[in-house]
């Protein structure tokens, strides 16, 4: 029985599947590469296209469970499953068993309306958002037959991989499936997402003979969910999708997501309202029961009040706002991977970014190739070309600039060079070496990398074919030469070599010693014309840009000056390494530019800024940016980034530009503004209603509104709020970062809410003493119903802006339309058969000018209090 038939006969829970998976991986790991491929029905050359297509039908797409699209019933359930709907359905059930069927129907209708509205809008928005996210591809290099040569790999989406595919891995790649390595060179893999181990694990391709207790200890097996830190390899895929370890554990991993500040803010508001309900409803029940002596009616009224206080549209308002925002941001070339990141985007007050591609054009040009005295040297260019040509790792823009000198291909072929071995780049050494064999069989180690790191392993220099010792004076002259190049805006890479009198086939980092410094290659990455404008635009939005780069201080300072970003005192990685977390937090808060940073130091800077209360965004596209992307409140990458950077990011830019970013920040703030409009309106309205209902319950001989009328009022009011996600936002609101502030919401509720109670009591007085409704409860209830609905519906236009409504600030057409429609329904309802069924009676004509005057006064007073509140605490 082969591997596949046995594996797919296994059934049962994840533990059983994992045990089978573990055992077969161990068996595969003991085989030679050719045998492992044969066991999987493949070969070292990979699968044929027809065989790959057959396996794709058999095994399905290479997607884990968390990426599966939800069915329509699952979407409906996710909309229905929240504490507010549970509370409402409980109240509907109570009403039904108490005999108030109409109330039960209205409450159930409200729940259905909330769920249906949310589902329709969210489904449409999420479909569009999913299409946008599909624009961001994660691909893998796979070898499929027929091809022109066994070494030809092509890029295909990861979800199209199948068991038996042979894939190529290099630094920055995500491991696309569980696979057995066939070849590997200095391969280090980060498995922290699966094992929790922060240190990378070294992997090799040789068969293992030792028995491993843990599958993650198998040295030639790599797992989906890990990523390549350094080195390169090829491997054959063993398992895909849900059959991988990552797929089996995906639901557990997804469940470990830490709630964002956005989640916590929504939860705090929800429970604030629930606490009000828990206090208010028993009080209303007891007061009405004791004063009216009809405990059943008191209970039904208390249930209706509980429904009225429940912000049942909150989940829909939040999700539709976020989904709508994701679509709006896509029009500005910003793709949102995680919806809740939008709020953090708008709240961001510090943006950390590398300079390459954001401050500069990301268009590297090789301008100079010189010896250690600054004279042009073809030999330096030739050695640099050999290094870039033969290296197998992640080719960066510098390598591409070197390889653009296609005329040097003849150096490789004419000189008879062939590759012997490679010592891949890593972010500790910051250099890369290849060992090549000349036509006569001698070996040469060619090393290129950061200037200081190359200097550290050089003991000689070569000038005009003569080799001499690098003494202190020569070192000082070399440093002056590179500093001059940096001062002119050049990025400098040093080139060194070492003649190897050896016939070895493998070399290591230890061989990078006693090298001979040959010279430098110097690149220009011109500053972006838009960078200056973008930095100024972000500053106007209250976002401070901080530069975190691995480049040296001199060139970083020059680029910053060219884009008019004052670098101030630049903090270097070497200094950061000596600082405590507390010292770094103080320094990071005051520093604009950080240079010579390694990946861990970028992450430390981001975390240090967190401790000072900043909401931090990080823009990065390299493997060295991954730790900082995960540590930031909002990780931002680009669609051309390495896989691990795109996977770590919350937001993907289709264009690497700070101008695009500041437009996304604006959209994030608009979304947050519209969510808080609903929250502040609901909180203040409910707080005011609490005083109105309690007061009326104490002195009225009848209920101020029948339970069914309370529910109808709430149903109509809820409908008027469904268009809040479409509302306009004042430009003034968008000029500074916006964060959750439950304290501010509570203050707003306390100061604005009771204003409505003043006019509710004025309505009580009008109905009792002008229209003599002491003995006419239906007239009183109708009058308060209409006044309550009109004031609640229209007050959104006061609360939605810090300016004068309808004059200095206008709501969206959709919000105006729903407001007018609901007000018209509320005013006409007492004159219809539906109103009669609800217990309403026609209102006298004198009522309308009186209530109109009352509404104008209410709007004016609320606006004045709001203006005072905004000046003191902000909106």
C-alpha cells in the first residue's frame, strides 16, 4: 500500500490524523531524495502538468480550513450569533409566553431585520472585498514538466500546488505545504507559528537515521506555516491543505488571535449598554408594578424598554462600515486583509518605514565600480557580477542592478567559471559569498556585502594587481572613501575575494576570513518626488514618520534631507543594543531616524513606541521587516513584497508610496467616525430615555407608552440608522488620529442624554395640561411616540458633526432619505389603520406647531451643549 492510499484511508479526530501524518513524515524522512519522490509518485524533475491537474482534482486546493469560504447558512449564523440578538430573542420568548404575541412578533421582526440587513450588506461588501484580496497573490516556485530544462521553475499561486510537486525555497518564502527537502544549503527555517520556538531551525536534505520524538525535529521536513529565514533549498510536497500540520491545527491557531483595540472598544460599549439594561429594566418593572398594580403589564413594559435600550444594530453598523471602508480604500490602491485593522489605520499616529521604495524610487542604478582609491575598476564589476550570477538566494534590487550588465555574461562563460558552493546572506553577517571554480580548477571565494561587515573579515587589499596588507592607515582611507560616496547619496557595497587552494566542494562561514578587499560597487536610488509632499500630508494628519533602516547613517541622513525630513540625532543599532527597554522607549519617542538596524532591533523600536502610548504602523516589504510588521498595531506591506512580509501584514499597498498610505489613513478615520456616530447617538439616547421612562412611570397613572408602541418606535428608529455607514465626515475630524475612548463616550452620554429628557417631560406637560390627556392614555402615548421618534431620528444630524448641521455640514443623501422617510412614517402613523391597531389616535392640529417649536429648541440646545463639549473634550 503506497503513502497516499494509506494516509487517506485514515479517519478520526485531529490527534489520529496527526499521528498518521507524523509517522509517514518520519518514514519519508528516512529515504534518499530519489526514493522519497518515488514513494510520493513523483520524481526529482517534478510532476507533469497532466498529472498535476489530476492530483488537483483528487486532493483539492492547497488551502487550510480557515481560508475556506463560509456558506450562506454559516454567514447568517455568524450575523445572528451575538449577545444582543440573544437578549432580544430571550425577550421575544418571554413576551410570547406572557401572552403578548404582538410584542413577540415585533421583537422577532427587529432581530430578523438586523440580521438580514447585516447579511445582505455584508455579503455584498465581503464578496467585493474578497475579490480585492485576491489581487494580492502569494506564489511558489514549482517545477512542472514538460519544461526546457530541469532547472526551470515557474511561479504559480500556492493554492494550486499538489502532493508530489517539486518546489524551490529561498529567503523570505513561506513554506507552501508540508514537504521533504531534496537539496538544501544553509537553510534556516522559522517554525515559531507552529512550535512557539523563536530561534530558527537548521534543515538539511540528507536522510535521517535517528528516531525523533517530535515531527518538528525532523531535519529534512519543512511545514506549512513556517518561513525561510536564510539559505535556499528544493523540496517535494508531501501533504497539502487541511492534511498538513498547519491545516489540522488552523482552527486552534486562528482562535489565538489577540483582540485589537477596536474589538475591546466595541465590547466595552456593548457591556456598558447591557449594564444599563440590567439596572434600568428591574427598576422600571418594580416602579410600574408598585404604582399601577398590574404586574403582568409592568413586566411586558419592562421587556419593551429592555429592547429599546439594546443597540441591536451595532454589529451590522460596525461590519458594514468596515467592509464599505475596505472597498473605498481599494479605490485608493489599498487592500485590506483584516477588516479590524482599518480602525488602527485611522488611529495611527506614528508610521515607521524603511527608506528604500518609500522615500526613494526603489529603482536601483549601478553607477560606479571602483577600487579602494576611487578609480574605475572592471575587475570589481566582474567579481560582483560573478557573485550575483551564481548566488541562489533571494535576489534583491542591488543584484538585479549588477546583473543588468548583460555584457558580462561572456566573463562567466568565456572564463569557464562554474559554481562550487555558496554561503548565503543573513542579517547578522550582512554579506554573501559564492565559491567558483576557474577553468584551471582553482577555487575563488567572492564575497560582497555591507562595507563594515566586509572590512571585518579583510586583512589585505588588491590595487592594480598588487596585494598588500590592510593596516590602520589603509582602513582609515577606505572608510573615508566610502563615507564620501555615502555623502553623495550612493549606497555602497564592498567586494572582496580569497584564493582557495582547495578541492573541497563545501564551504562555510568560517572560510570568510583573511579576505582581500578589491573595491566597491556604488548604487543610486534617487529620492521620490512625491515623498516630500507625502511626509507633509501625513504630518497634517497628525502622523509622524520615523525611518527605520539597515543602511548607514551618512546615506540615510542625505536622503532624509533631500525629502525635507529632519533626521535630527540618528540612533544607530549598535547603540540600541546597549539600551534597556526603558531607555529605548524614551529615546525612540524623541528620535526620527534609526539606522544600521537588524530585524530584531526594528521590532524593539516598534514595541518601545507602544510603551509610550503610540499607535504604530510599520511599512515594510522584506524578510527583515517581518518581526516589526507583526509587532505593529497595523502592519503594512506591498504586493511585490516577499511572502512572509505579505503574510504578516494587515494591509497591502498596490503602490509603494506614502501618498497612497495617507489616503488610506483618511479612509480609516472616516470609518471610525461613522461607527462612533452610532455609538454616541445610541448611548446618549438610551441614557436620556432612562430618565424619561423612570419619571413617567412614577407619576403617571398609566404606562407612558404601550409595550408594542415602544417596540414599534425602536424598529422604525433602527431602520433610520442603517445608512450611517454612507455618511459624510467633516474634514476637520480627519486631521488627527482617532482612538477608542470609552471615557469620552460616557461623558458625552451623561451631558447630551439628559437634554432629551427635558423635552420628553415638556411633551408630558403638553399632553397632560394642553390636551388634557390625564384620562386619555392613547392620546398621551401617541403624542410621546411621535415626539420621541422625531427627536431620536433627527438628533443624528446634530451629533454627526461638530459644526452647524445642515449649514456647515451636510449628511449623505442616503442618511437624509432614511431620516425623512422615518419621520414621515412616524407623523402619519396615528392617522392610519396600522396606527389604530397599535393603539394610536389622531393628534390635534395644535400638537404639530408645538412639537415643531419643541424640536427646534431641542436641536438648538443640543448643538450648544455639543459645541461646549467639543471645545472641552473633543467629539
